[in-house]
C-alpha cells in the first residue's frame, strides 16, 4: 500500500515505524528536515521536506497514485486542507486527519465530501480520555480494551501474591469459575512473552492478558489478584483538553478535583464543569497537595503536556499517600522507565492513537487494532467472510486454522453472543474474531487469513 504521512512528530514517526516494517511504500512529509533525517536514517522510507497542505509538496510525495493520506501534523487546519487538496487534485481514496480542536468536532456535516473531505477523523484527546475512563472503571487493570462495541474486553492485570490462581495451572481457571468462560491470550514474565497452555503455571508479578465478555471481567480479575475497592476520589493535574474531557465524563460518578496553573483556564473549567472542584495552582506544590488531602485520593492523574512535570508531580503525590498514580507520557522512551515503580500506569497518547490509525491501514476486514505492551504486541478484531472454499478461516475449527507463530484466537462475537475460543470452536461467516499477536512481524500473515479468495466472487 502506498501511504503518505504528513507530520514526522511522535504519532507520524511511530506510525511510519509500524508500517515500514510491514512492506508498505511510505513517504513522510514535514517542514523539519532534522526530524526527517532521523527517520530516514532508521527506516526504509522516503521523506519530503515541505508543508503538507501545498499541492506541489503532495505531488512530490507521490499523491498522484497514493492509496492513503494520513495527516497528523500539529495543525488541525493543515491536516484538513491537505485532505481537501488530496481529494480535489489527486482523488486520493482514503484520507485520515488528526483534529484536536473540539470546536471542529462538534459541527455535524463539516467532514464529508461536499465540505471538508475527511474519511476518518482521529481525535487523540478523545481516544486517551476513553482509555483512562476504562482504567478507572476496573481498579487494578493495567490496560482495558473494548471489542465489538464493548461486548467483549481484553484486560491486562499483574498477578499478585495471594491471588486464588497464582501458583496454579491455567486449566484450573475453569474449575474455580465453572460459570465464567474466559481465555488467557498471553502472559508476560519478566518482559518475555509466554504463549499460555493448559499446564502453564501463573506466577506472582506475571502480566496476564485475558479476554471475556464484559459482564465477567471483574470475576476473572479476582482470580488473579486481590480485588481493589472501587475508586471514589480522583485528582487530575492539568485542565487541558484531556483533563477537561475526562472530568466531564466521570464527574457524575466520582468526586473529582482538577489542579490547573492558568487562572483564565480555571475560570473556564469552573463554569463549564458541573460538580468538579477546580483548584488554581501547581500539582508539584507539596503544600497544596497536603492541604487537599492527597493521601485520601484513590487516583492521582497527571495529564499536562510536560512529561517531566507529570512524572515529578506523580512521584510527589505517591510519596504523600495517593493510592494509585497514572501519568501521561508523550515521550515513548520514558514509558518503560517509569511504569511499574512508583508510577502505577504510564499512558502513551501515541500508542493509543496509533491503534486507531492502524485499524484503517490493515488489509482484510479489520474492525479494530490495539497496541499492547508499549507497541510490542497487538490485539486485532477481524471479520470473517466467505465460505469454506474461499476463506482460510470460515467453516474451520480454531485448532485447524494455520495461525502464525505466537498468535492466539481469544474470542468470537457472533451477533450479540460472546464465544470464548476453544480448540473445537468453529468460525462462521460474519463472525468478529479477536486475535492476540505476541510478535507484530506476523501481522501480514494474519491479514491474509481474513482476505477472501477470488473464488468467492
């Protein structure tokens, strides 16, 4: 696939890295020549220096025969104009734009071919807000991912000493919970992936990813770790777009406080939010945190644009007694450094956004893609089409499907029913199949499994 990526920042660079390793023809456009040089030194891609909305620059990048334009520059306006130019002058089939400003997103009818021709809108702030909201709903989870509009969920948890299943074989899970069907998709032990078998013994500190129907998630979590009490008191550092959206989404169910430096922003937040308490000050101010009883907070969320400020305020909040801290980290190099120590969960906006972008780039009928383990693994929801003659999966039981190494089928959603995949589970046309890939290099093989042969047509 020939793809033009506008913007060589964190999202554009990470996306180029993902796609270049999968035999795509990638061209990255940016005004920053230093960024382009760093990318071209590391990856097998073309780079073009220039403003992505200019027709001459797009033509130079190969827009005449490009399959897709992904506009992820820091400017909403440049991204939107680039899609307009690609549609009008080059008839580019698929146009994806990152648009951050809520004022654009709330106008219905703005993004269609008669107005601004954007096929897929990506709002990183909304993606990250939804991601954090799911973590708040499941205390103790490291990652919570929705499939089939939330009917099934993939959850990552750290197994604790004292968990009922710790020290036992996986096959005993069914004995512990005879009425709950679940499947462990992968286990990470000391950073190394283990493909789970029935005789695999779960150890304390293992990162366990399991899939189940939404109604059964809490029951499975309780087998792997002591269940934490539901969260009540939440403190958010940073009243920017993400902080505001998150407070708006959760304030009806939790006691929420926002700490924001900017006085004008504080006034705006206090007027626009219903029950959230808005405090003007620095989240790194020890006296302010003590005064606001940070030791009674269930979660401290640091969501400013400054990684270092987020890390330091989170460490301070934890030291002062906050039960759990979650930190927004824009620099991917920091994520592995800080997660799992004093900071419970590091949230990478890039990795959350990349999954949404990859959904629209994958071949075959891929509904959703989620990046796991800081990009090392992926969970995919694909739709099976065709019949036993034209498809490599339809009409076959799970044990007879030639899955690539390190790939497991976790669940199948058929109409409204969630079927946890077992060896004898047979896949039918129209099923939503959820797969877990420990090694991303086999992504093309998985896509080919779900592409229908010509005989079907």
